[in-house]
């Protein structure tokens, strides 16, 4: 007999994790829940698979990863529909998300050898008789723990780079999106059937915790800051290195010389798409005094036109994690209780499982809506004197993930002053799809990088080798050296480094 569950709330039934759509409650899939022993067994199997995968070399892995990329590209509607069925995200957003994931697999596959492969680096005068060699060797098995809000591109930001670097992966998807996680592993197994190079383990947070303690060589975690701290604490027990991609409270700055139509369009999309459930989504905006009123009017006009629901035309779907609705409600209520005004939406916009677009103004800077991650289709817009005040306010929260600046003359210098890992000038979020750039945060948003050269290096251990290529003219690292030679070394070093 199947029990009736609240839509979107994952439950465990007869040892299986049951995933349902947050709008309709329709079942999206059920998957066996792993226990601690299952996780250990998966990691042990992955250890063997990792040796085989590493042995394929860069060329062998590139060829297989590119086949996986093509498979996903050819079946992107299928995965976007599954993302919609499971998490409620509009199919169009699922397509956009998958596009970025495909680009990352392609780039990681094509660039792993250049970034990680064995290469000569320059020797310096002091050890000129040695050549220097560097490569980044795979860790072995990487544990990847992912969130639900971007169940394709977020895990792939770690998976593709970890796999391209020669590691096997055991992946724990969010309990809200196990079907999408399983799809990724199943399609990978279609192109790499020989060994379980990418496995999935399902369950609740305790399965993620078990993965941290399972003997994996590194953990790549994406999720909330609070869970990130738990992951780090668990990994500390075994000195397992971690990569933490955590939450954000990204801001947009609109300067006096900004194109206001473009800024409003980007702000509405960056803040409200995926119902605001985006780690690098815009949650607060600082517009300078001369353009503030015109900017707010444009944002309200554009945001007010968005359609909400689970139909095919809906631009804003349901809130995927039902418990988040209370957080969104609290942020809106608190903002208004403390003197803020809703120029669009407001408390009545919260209609579970949906939240309609809400634009808040005059919200105090120390309120939850400005300082905490809301993760809903809401924006605060604050009036500032100038871009200096805007930068100071943007940088005053503990998060530091991305950000956006609209303007002409000073936009680039403003972007550089943001305390964040990424920034977009005259656009929003675009850095996530730029596979040549690293992605990651500072402060409460975490540390370490996925994507780009840094993202590949994150999944390889630097291995440094020096190799003698001739006799030492000034032997230093031997007991055979004479006092005269030590004297010559001291004199030479003074000559080279002692001036200036
Ligand atoms: P959570 O932190 O709740 O969960 C993330 C993952 O960790 C899930 O798979 C979860 O499993 C698992 N987990 C829970 N408890 C533990 C534990 N004790 N040990 C190990 N793993 C555990 O985050 P959400 O899934 O709610 O994701 C939303 C958050 O992710 C937001 O804060 C968002 O900003 C952030 N995010 C950051 C991104 C970035 O790149 N910086 C990108 C996307 C999202 P389960 O779901 O089963 O509880």
C-alpha cells in the first residue's frame, strides 16, 4: 500500500527513497537507500574502477567523456523533463542548465591533459643542474555531494572535472533530486560500461555523512553553509580534503551610467528564474540615487508580467523544497514589519507551493531579507548615494559567491572590489557557463574552485619531480661538500640576491 505524502517531501518507504513533484505530488522515482556499509562497498568498488580509469590516460578519458557529452546533448529534452517532473523547474530552465553542463564536460575533457598532464617547468639558477617536472595525479575516489536546485549542472561542475582528472566518483545527490542523479550515472554507464567509474548512493543527509567517512580521497560538497560545516567537521576526522561550494546572497549594483532596461531585464531574470532558488541568483540590488526610481519601476513592470505555476508556459515554478516556503515567508514578513514596502507581491505572494514575484524596497540592511539566503523569487532594492556605498553594503554580508554590476565607466573596477569569487559586468550569472573561468566563493560561500584550470587542479594532487641533468658545480645538498664550496655558495647567493 502506498501512503499519501506531502508533495515534494522525500520519504523513505520500504527501504526506498521516494521522490515526488512539489506541485503535483506525482512520483518521480524510487531508489534503494544506502546504509553505511553500502557506501563503503561503493567506494571500494570505485577504488578498483579508479585504477582502470586512470590507466586509460587523458586520451582514453577524453574520448569517453566526449561521448557522454554527446549523449546528454542528444537527450537534453529528456533530462530537462525529468528535472521538471522531479523538482518542478520549468523545462526551459532545465534546458539552459543542461546546456551549461554539456559545455563543462566538453571543456574539462579537452583541457585536462594541458592543465594536469606531465610537463617541464623552468629551473632556476640555484638548481640549474636539475630539470623540474610537474603533473597533477588523480586522487583516486572523489565523493561528490550535491544540492537539488541545479541537479544537473551543479554536480557536473564537480563530476566532469573530477572524472577528467582521472578519478572515479561516488555521488550522493540531494534527497530531493535522486532521479536526476541516477540519470547522470546511468547515462555515464552507457558510454563507460566496463567499470563503475561513476556511482550514485541514495538517501538522506546521513548517507552524505557516511560518504565523508567512507575513505574517499576528497569530498566535493555543494549545498548550504550549515551542512558544509558538518561535512568539513566529518572530513577533519580523517584529514580528508574538502571543496565547499556553499550558499550566497549575491547582489547587483546599478551605477548612474547603466543601461537601465538591460539592468532591469537581467535583474528580474537573475533574481527570479528558477523561482529564485539559485546560489548565484541576485537577491539584493543597490541602485544609485539618480537612477533608482526609474530602475525600480522597470523591474516591477517586468517582474509583474511573469507567469507562475506548473503549466508548460510557466516561467516561475513551485518552490522545490517545501520547508523553504516558511523561510521566504519569514523574510518577507520581517522586511515589512521593519519598515520595508512591497512594491510587487508581498506576504500574499506566498501561496504554497508557489511564491509570486516580490520586490521589496526600504528594507533595513540588517534584516533577514538582506543578510540571509532567501532562496525565493524575491528581491530587495536599496537606494544608495554612489557606487562606493553600494560596494560597502554588498561586502557587508558573510557570503561572497558572485555578483553583478551594471554601468559603463566604473563597472569593471566596481566588479573587482566586490568581495566575491565571481562577478558579471552588464549581465548576470554568465560566469557559471564560462568553462574557462573558475567558480567558487569566499567567506561563508566556501572555498576551492570548480570549472576552468583551477577546477581541474582541484581534483589532482600536484606531483613535483626534480631530475638531475648534470653535475653540481656548487654541491650543497651533500655531506661531501667542502668548506670552500660552501663559501662559494654564500658568495654567489649574495651576488645574485643581495643587491637592491
Ligand atoms: P543542503 O546543505 O541541505 O544539502 C546539500 C547536500 O548535502 C544534500 O545532498 C544533502 O542530503 C547532503 N547532506 C545533508 N546533511 C549532510 C551531512 N551531515 N553530511 C553530508 N552531507 C549531508 O543544501 P540544499 O540541497 O538545500 O541546497 C541548497 C543550498 O546549496 C543553498 O544554500 C545554495 O546556495 C547552495 N548551492 C551552492 C552552489 C555553489 O556552487 N556554491 C550551487 C548550488 C547550490 P539530503 O538532501 O539528503 O539532506
